[in-house]
C-alpha cells in the first residue's frame, strides 16, 4: 500500500485548469477591498473607497420583512425562477417605472444581478461570438464573455464626452460575429447616464443587425441626479425583442449582502438563463425574496427612503467634484448617477515619488495613495482606462473630507517632482 502511495506521489497530480478559467482575471475591486480590509484589521487607519456598496443599513421595513420571513417559516426552497409573489411585484415595477411589460414568466430571480448577467452571457453567446463592451466598463463584463468562450470587443470612450459610447464607433465595430452589446446606465465606474436621444441612436444601429442583442445593466437606475433621467433600453421602439434587462436590490435598497437580482426579457432567452441556474444554484434564498417584496412596496422608485439616500449621495458627489476641481492637473466628468467618481490623474504619471519609486500608471498611483495616504481606491486599468482611478463615495461626508485631505497631501509632492 505504501509503495502504491509513493508511486502516485512520484507521478504527481495534474493541476491543469479549464483554459476558460485560466483566461479569466481576478476581480481587481475585490482584491483591493480585501487588501484594504486586511490593513484595517492590522490596525492601519485606511479609508476604504474601493468597494461598490452603499454605506447605509438596509431600510427597516425591508429588514423587518426578512425577519418576519424567518419567524413565519418561509425558509424552504422556492421555485427556480423565484417566488410568483416577487416576480409579480417586479412585473408591476417594470411596467410602472420603466415602461416595459413583462409577464412573471419572463422574469428569473438570481443570487444577485451579477449572476443574472453571467447567465445571460452564457445563455446567448456561442464560442467565438463577440461581446461589445464600452470602456470604462464594470470589471466583470469582459471576464463573463471569456467564460462563455466569447471574445470581448472593447470600445473606448472619452472623458471629454462623459464616457458615453459614440454611435459611429459602434457602427464601425459591428461584425457578423457580434452577438451582445452590454450597456450600463447609470454607469459603474463613471457615473455617466445615457441620454434617451443617444440610446435611440444606438437602437437605430442595433435594429439593422438581427444577431445583435442588448444586455442592459440597470442596477443603479434609482441612484440618479436630476436633471438626468433613466431610460430602459427595452422601452425604445423595436428593442423589447432583443433586450435583456438586468436589475436588482443591492444598490438602491442597500441590500448588497442579501444577494438578490433579476433578469427580464423575451421568454426564450430568460428560460435559457433559468435552465443554467437550475443546474448551478437554483433560486435565490427565500428570506431575501420576502425582503425584496417589501423593498418594492416602499413606493415609486423606492419612495422617500431611497430619495433620502440619493440626496446624501448627491451631497457627497458635489463635495468631491468641487474639491478635486481645485487640484492641479485633474480632469473630471461630473457623474450623473451611481456613487462613483472616475478621475483622470494621468498628470501624475512619470513622476518619481520619494521613498516609493516611479508612478507609471493607475495601478502604481493607487498603491502610492494606499501607502502614503492610506486611502484605498481602484485603478482605472481594472475598468479598461488606465488614465483614471475610481473613487466610491459610498461613505459619510466626514470620512470623504478626511480622504480628500489625505489625497491632497499625498499628491502635493508629486506636483513638483520631476518627470522621469
């Protein structure tokens, strides 16, 4: 027996992985958040502005609904697509708020909008298909495409044009292999909101390409600052049949840990997403679904509770925009939604930082700010734009004020440092 074990050990173990998994990059936002959390646990007073979740507690009526669900015994499996009660509530919400009509069997609930997005890409993309993604993009979009053995096609945008996709560029990049265009409005990481007219221009182009579908990520729809308004892509003429709308409860209702999202679209595509889910996770947890019903019962767009959170986010945005515009060399596109600021800090690239080394890119700049300023940000390279860094303002105004002072203090020596 010992000889057999020694022989097996000598032969070694095949530790190879699926090539699709090898092609996937780890999430930089998760990695930086974990690094910042480790420093805090070690006693380093790091200000964490990397994570993409609200700092507010889940509203009391929603939390109470979850507690009551446990007490009332709603703790068993639900249907794979989610409870009929919640799918009916989502159907009503989409019709009243978004102007799009979906029956409950056109909706599948998942363990967060991220799962809904990933299943959509897997469901509609074949090997070699192209997934068109405007940059800056949420870090997971290209990796979801790679997991489906599809090819991410990245279309750059400009801070001078508020990081919005140029329809002419889109038109020039569509091929016979183009299968999916992913749009996120309001955007993570830029906070940009697509005006209705621009979406109509994009829809006009899409209409001429029968294979091309739209995956519309609308998770930040309620975190939007007037006069900007949200338009659901599926509400545009001729776009219902080719749009997969993804949304959830994490951002607007401060329910990130509850893990609850959904996809709505033509039954053929949504059923395929449900088929994948039935073999992966089955439906989301029953307690979160009861809480989701309560969330949608708060009123139009979340009612006063969500409006108050948005008001706080807007005050923080206004403070940060004003503060950073006073600093040398920065370029800013004022966000119209979400809770992120995507700032061009490339002015500081090529400079030598004493005791640290050369600042070459967004990655090294963020490491410098974490080291010297003890502020955790996310490098723009994670989102496909290395000139910028992402700042999450899902923190109190007091903490943001301290963060700005630390960033100013850390960047001050770089302004006078010689370019190398």
